[in-house]
């Protein structure tokens, strides 16, 4: 009896530590949001470093200990709460999301988003006071975002031309990432709680939920590529890789590990999707 109790004690202690780390990580989000609203960026960076230290401790726990399903509930709850708090953040760290909404609006008007800079007189009728004034480099820089990113912008703005809608879409892509990571962990027979390594990372919390960067979509496609490969769906892997690259080109970094000698399914599917 004593031996069994002793065997459970470390797991119980690790779970308490994980829950405490999650509570601290989530509790830091409201004051960090307040710092952004007040434009106190140096203080925000310091708080982000503290949040990162808490995150590192949580990662150490999930790599060192085994947990039951309660840990997954804690992980998901903290991830959701942190993103919900970050969602209404002011667009001060980056105004890229305003360009996303603008590009979607331009496409909906039947205009090629690569043709004009936002300040061009041809687009004067599309200007408003909510989005247009916040577009960075509107006077001289055409959009830099590839076709699949543009498809995302168009799709989201047909539902709502707001920053919140675009940020919610990026959180949706994060959900895809988390589900794909869980499937990969199951495939490798690895502990599912290791999904925390992505779900609690402060950078996605503030960059995707808080800022709405489209990199969330590229990462989702990258994880789908890996999932397709381990399931030997190599054509799907090539298609997903092309989609990721046409959101953000950095997705191409995983291409070398997909190559198999004399197997042309991935590169053929990738090339065909890229051309299409």
C-alpha cells in the first residue's frame, strides 16, 4: 500500500505543478493585454519573458512526467483562456491583419489584389475609417501575400471584414494544428500532453490570437503535411505542402525530409498544385 501511494505521489505533484503553471500563464494574459492597450511595450516584453519562463517549466514537466487525461483538459483550458484574453488586443505590435482584411475586400470588389497599392485612386471607393488608415506602407507597397493566403483573406472577409474575424480564423487554423499534432503523437505512441509544447507557447498566443498573423495557416498546413506522410498519403502531403508554401514560403523548409528516392508523388503533387 505504501509503495503504491509513493508511486502516485510524483504524478500528483507533477499535475499540481502543471495546473499551477497553467493558472499563472493564463493569469498573466489580462495584465499583458492592459500593457498593450497602454502602449507600454517594454513592460509587455518583460511580462512575456516571465510568461516564457513559466511555459518552459510546464514543458519540463510534460517531458519528465506521465499524466492522465486530466492534464489534457488543463492544457486545452489554459490554451483557450489565454487566446480568448489575447483576442481583443489592439493592433499595435503589428498592423498586418489590416492588410489581410483590405486584400479580402479588394478581391471581393473583383480587383486583383496585386495590381494596386492601397493608396491608389482606383481603390478609393473601398476606403473606410476602420481598416484603411491602419494599413502599413499603403502608399508604396503592393501586397506580398501569396495566392492561398489571399484565398483565406477573401473567405474570411466574406463573413466579416473585421480584425476579430481574421484573428478567429487564425485560431481556427491553430485548432487544426493542435488536432494534427495530437494525431502525430498518437502515431508515435508519445504522451498526448506534449501538445502543450505548442498550445502554451506564448508566441502563438500573442502572434495568432492577439495579432492575427497568417503564419498560423502555414503552420497548420505543415503539420498536415507531416500527418499525411506518416499515414503514407504522399499525394495529399504534396498538396498540403504547396498550400503551406502559398501561404508563407517558409513552409518549404520541411520539403527535404519528405523526399524518398524514386518516389515522385510528393514533388509531382506539389508542382501541380503550385501551378494550379
